[in-house]
C-alpha cells in the first residue's frame, strides 16, 4: 500500500497536473528552438526535418524533448486515471459530506484542473508524434472546445455548490483559511480559459477563433473574481493566525495562475490580430510579460522565505510527514519555467533587446531549464514518497 492509497485526498490530482506541466516544459524546447514557418506551433514534420538535417545538438534537443513529452505525458494520464478511480470511491464514502462541508471542500476543483491539463497534454502529444495532424486540426478545435466546455461546466458546478453551501448555511472557518488554498478554484477555471484560448491562436477560421476568444474571456473573468477574493481573505487570516504549515506551498499558487492567464491573453491577442484587426506591438507584449513574471518572482520569493522559515522541506519532503499538498510545489516551478521561455522569446527577443541564440539568450534559457530539472527531481522525490508501495507499518504520519 502507498501513502496515496491510505491517505487519499483530491489534492493528489495535483500530481497529474504537475506531470502534465512538465510535458509543457519539454514542448517549450520545440516551440522556441525548432523552426515552424507559417504555423504558430511546431508539428511532427518540423521536428522530423530538423532531426534528419540538423546538427547533433539540435538532434539531441529534439530527442530529449520528445522523450520528456512521452514520459511525462504518460505519467500525466496514468496519475489522472488513478485519481479518477480513487475520487469516485472517495465521493461515495461516509466522510465525504463532512469533508465537503469544511474549508477543504474546494479541493474537489483539483479534478477539473487536472482534466483540463490532460486535454492540453494530449494535444501536445498529438502535435509531437502524429504525422499529418495539422491537416485536420480545424476539425479538432471544435472537439477540444467541447471537451473544455464539459470541464468548465464541471468546475462551475463544483464551485457553485461549494460557495452556495457556504453562503446559504455558513460554516466557512475564516480562522482556518490561513493559506491561499482557496485559490485552487480560480486556478481550475484559468486552466479551462487557456484551453479555450488555444484555437484563437491557431485556427484559420474566424468563427472558431471568435468563439474561442469569447469563451476564454468568460472563464478568465470567472477565475479572476475568486482569485482576488481568496487572496484578500487568505492574507488577512495569515496575518492574524500565521500560515497553515501543511498548506504553505499554496503561497505560490499565484505563479501558475499568472502563467496560465498570461498565455491565454497572448493567445487571444494573436487571434484578435489575425482575424479582427486588433493589433498590439512588441512593446505591449514585452510589458505584459514583464509585469506577469515580476508578480511571479515576488510571490516565489515570499513563498520560499516562508517555507524555509517553517522548515517545510525537512518535514514534508525529506522528513517523516507526508502531505498531498506537497505537489502544489511542482506547479510554481513549472509555471515560472514556462513563463521565462515566453518572456525571453515573445518579449525580449521580439522587442529586439536580446538576440536569439546569443550568449544572453542561452543564459536566460538556462534559468528556465534549471527550474524544469528541479521540478523533475521534485516530482520524482514526491512520487517515491507518496506512490511507492511500502509496508503499512512504515507509512509516514
């Protein structure tokens, strides 16, 4: 039996989310280092062309990216299947009603969050490994939007049920809200938003792109409202009661939220430019990305300072205790890595501040890759702690 089997929590959906996020980090290599003229994203044929005619370094990069995408794409789907099975059982258990009535009830929105990430991961797997996919992509966009629509409805119903119960019956413990755990619903809705935004950046059909922009905007606003409320209420409780040590990683949930919303905005801006004559300059994009990455760095510094002060790593990572919430540490590192790639390539390079493939370019890229490697190590450590089969008498507290 593993720790995840014995102490199941919906927060284990974050394990699937983290693996999906690492799939995206490897796709960033292909996105920005493989030429893909005439298309917003690289496809199998672009990778194959460079794999057969590129330098040994380019070939090694493509093989490494493809290996990473396949490994973490598989892990994403495997962990999703595990969680869906366990969550179904958990919802039928006697303790679920008590769980849902508590502050922790909002954790169920980790399920649509992980589902939305898996749809993105499947699309990346298709682009990377399926020949000729781009020829039928216009047929895939409506199907993907339908999938995100179903996931969005699930997320809204779950959030509505949680908030509706709290407002109708009360019972929300503001004293115990001493973290940013209640920002999870916002993250879930934001992931749906970025999924909806993809066709606006890639579709050649203005109707598809327009529908994409409208739906992505709705879920972006739906994400921002609970995010702002959770930020204010959580900060107030932490200032009064101190941080909930087990939930300390949620201090950095703002980082993936900013990355996801930032990518959604960039996708929509591209669609508005291509189809609706709404144009933004390289300076506008640089400003947007710089503001977002600045917010992320600030929250990373705050989160790391608090986590270090309370000794979180010694207790929950390398120490005797186990918490499903530890997987919340993977998302900020992955998101900051992805945002660094976008800030560099779509911001600094496009604005002419940094030359592509210069020494400065590779120095900044090394920061993104370093964060990626650190998160691979972290997800390996957490996998051993939470999913490895161990004797029941050796299970951590």
